[in-house]
């Protein structure tokens, strides 16, 4: 199965640490051939690695309309919403409202338990229904699967875009999204004195006072997932990249190198099919194992790989 490694470029435009040693990745890239390179602006609603994931699943979608929620509903064999309804993910989170911007804490680091998530969303269920939004249950990753007309063809920013940063730029501003913005504001007031948040405060945790909408988009009626079932995504670099922690990012890379990258190298040496994509914010480079003549194999064995330059180019 193809391997995709997002956030492969050093954080915040910093150079890769001089001490970064990835011997298995270096050896693997000597055996593989660089193929497709894709680029994307940093300002897109859908990050490049999510676009690549969708493509691997046989989904062609526009920016902000990668249909992750619809795919999940499809996998769960849920009936298609009637009429003009669409699917979306709602993710409980914490918003810090400032005078000139709103900042969202990374839900992955907010220690929101499944039970807390259920309590919050069950509290909201009746309010959501008033706006034609139906909840279909908590899914993996802390997302709630929801359906409603408001989500139909509504471009939304990936959770990865806003996590740990300001949300103002990423909020949908279309008139269609007005009920969602109102619900997000009402949720802050509704949950301000909720016993759940009192208990979280007593444990030194941030209150849950909003939700993020993502994963909108529509599947074609005859959609069938690609036979390869997509890529295996190794996301260990995500959290240190969001924290701009270059040392932790390097450690995470070294763990990948010692584990899955080493396994890929062994596969390549056995002549098995290998596909690796290294992905940054604006560029992704795919490498595959191609048939090679004797001279090419010898040349690759003694070739040098400027790994810092490879990572910096993403």
C-alpha cells in the first residue's frame, strides 16, 4: 500500500537540523525513482496531504469539498440524506475569543474524552435539529457525523488548517453558513456554565465551547472506492510541526526512519512494489520502485542524497 508522510518539511520554514540522521530514508531514496510532484498554495481550505488521500481513494473534489463525512457515511452504509442535504463532521473544541481574533486550541491536545464529547453534542442536539442538522454519532478522531441542507456544497476548511491557530480566515462566510456561525456563538453561551466545563476547569483543562465544521462535499451516486483503499498515512510529524518544535519533529522523523521507513527499505531491496510520498505544506513528491538495469542499480548504490534539500523543497 502507498505510504504518505505529511508535514515532512521542517517547521516554520526552518532548515532541517544538522544532526538529523535518517539512514534508512536516505538509502531508500537511492533505490526509488522520483515521479509525480504536486504543488498547492498554503491558503487552500484543503491541505495538500488530504487532497492526495482523496485522490488515492478515487475521489475527485474541489478545494474545501473533500467529502470525508460522506465517505464515512458510505462506509457505515447510512442512507443518503433526502433532498438537498449533505454530510459534515462536527468536532467539539475550545475557542479563545479575543477582541480582534478567535483562536482554536488543537482538539487533539485538549483531552476531550468520548464521554465529554457525547455530553456536549447531546446538549446541542435539539438546537441543531431546529436548523435541520441531524447527528449520526461520534466517530473515530472525535468527529461527529452530521447531515443537513446547510452542508450541501458548502466549502469548509480542514480541521488541520485551524487547529492551534486563528480561525477567522478559515470560517465559511457564505450566507448559507449563517446558521452555523450563529450556532457556534450560541454554543459558547450555552456551555459557559455547563457542569462539564466546571469539572474540566477543576482539572486545569480548557472548556469545550464550540465546534468545527469540516469534511463537507458530495460523493457521486455511483462512487466506488479505489481498489487500493487509499494510502497509509504516517502522521507522527503533525503535532511537533504544529508546535513549531523542530527538535521534536526531528525525533519523530527518526522514529519513522527506524520503523516503517526501514520496513519499506527492506521491501524495496526484495524488489517488492514500494510507493512513498513526502508531503509538505505546498509540495509533495512521490517516489516509486522502478525496474532498473545493472548500471543504474550500481549508480544508485554509490549516489549521494541531499536529504535536507529534499525535505526543504516540500
